[in-house]
């Protein structure tokens, strides 16, 4: 029997995850929850970008979706600027006896030593009391920052440093909330966006550092952060909106887990809105963007991951990968011990065989 799955959030990531759920014969879609009034009542197939109707109409309330009695909820609602609300949503879903896989809130990727206990305990208690599990992952943080480096590290005799780097041109990324409200693209230098408020980078990517440290058996003394911003030399437009002259058009930040005064675990982002900006920063392995894992040890590695898609560019492919990671994990999460589950807990999660690919 197919697994009964409900879906929450049909934005940039959510619509791709929803399409995966609809197309995958392992799952039966029971309901869809949306956050904007104009999407209420629309068919799930339309919201997923499919031609066919599913007969499932979008609801505007989480309770309406839970009333369809799903076994799992795929949670893709925005969490970057609404952490408290996203955490409460997840608690309510778990309390209803429903498992959760999601791309948000990313703090739940590995919340220990990052979030205070008063935030973590209600989620853990709800899951354990109901006998269900929650697994949150994505692209960043996500498989390029945990699954891949941990796998490579498993072949090393010694490890001195692990560095995970995203190098991407975000000009084609249409998520305006993330681009402008969170990351601060287009802001003048005297204004500080949410992401660059002191401590936010360390909190947001601290989950990655702490999970890697636990998986590799490394003691982290502290997490430090740094960043550089590059202004736009002229005004121009990107998919998410307008970038004025002098507004931030490129951002490089680094979050480092320190041990005995050395950066042993490092997450670095190099994000541009134009390829020619800051040529001295790291360059992608393919036009547009790539992920890079560097392990210094015996042996050492430099591995470039180059996402590609027939349906879009590097940004689309990376988002598709993040959606695929959580949807494919549904059976493993259902079989897992109750509570907050992480990449360290799950078995190897593979895809669902070979799909039919149109030849054009």
C-alpha cells in the first residue's frame, strides 16, 4: 500500500517536493496546505507545475491537512524568517501522530548545542510521545554539507580539516524573501540584513558544524564567523527583483568550527549575482554554480558536485536535489526510532529506481 503523504508549502522548494510526491508510486497524496489565499482551492497538480489534476485541493489551514490522516507530512514552508512558527507547526504535526520530513526549520537538522533546550524539548517530547520521527534536511544545510563529506571522511586514515563550499550565481533564483529579507542582496553597506546580524551565521550553520563534529568525533571549542560584501557597480535586475547601484551584489561568508585554535570544520559560501564580481573569490567548477568538498588528511580530497537539470539551471537542480533528499527519505524516517532524526541516524537513502525520461 502506498504511504499516505500530506504536503505543506508550495514555494520554490515545496512545489518540486510536491511534484515528487505526486509522481512517485510509493506515495499517495492526501492533502496540501498553502500560506497564500490565492492558492487555496487550487489543485495540487497545478501547484506542482503538472498538467494533470490530482483531485486534491489546497487548504489554507494545517488542521485541514492533518484531518486527511496522513502518515507523513512533507514540510516545506518558509522557516528562515519564521523559526518560531515553523517549530510550532512541526510540533503540532508530530503531536497528531504524523511523521515529518522537511526542508525547514533548518535548525532541526542537528539542534543540540545550537538551539536552547526550551526549543528542542517540545519537538522531541511530541515525537516520542506519539511514536513518530522528524527529519529535516535540504541542500544547504543538507547533503552537500553532511552526507557527502561524512561519506568521504569514512575512507580517511587521518583528518585535519573538512571544508564544505557552495559557489553559486543566484541571479536566477527567484526566492525574494530569502534573497532580500534574509540575505540582504540589494542593501546598501550601512544596512545589516538578518543573515549578517552577529551570531546568526553561527546559529544557522552551527547545525552543520555540530553534526559533522559528532559524526567525526571532533570536539569543537567555539564557532566563529566572518563575511565580506561586494556592492553592485551599477543597477541591474535579477529574477528576484532589482539591485540598485551600491547595493550588495556578492557575498562571501565563512563559519568555522574551531578546535585547539584551528578551523577544523568550515562551511563557506560564495554567492554572486554576476559571474564577474570578485574574481579573487572561489570559482565554481561549472558555469553558474557548484558545491565543493575539501578534506585535508590522509588521503586528501577535493570533490566538486555540479548539479544539472533538464528543467532548469544550476539553482533549479540544487533545489530539486534538496526536495529529493527529504522525499526519498520518507520510508527510512517512518522506520526510524521516534524523535528528532539526523543524517547520522538514517541508513543510506537511495532513489526509487529508474524513472521514465523524455527524449527531446
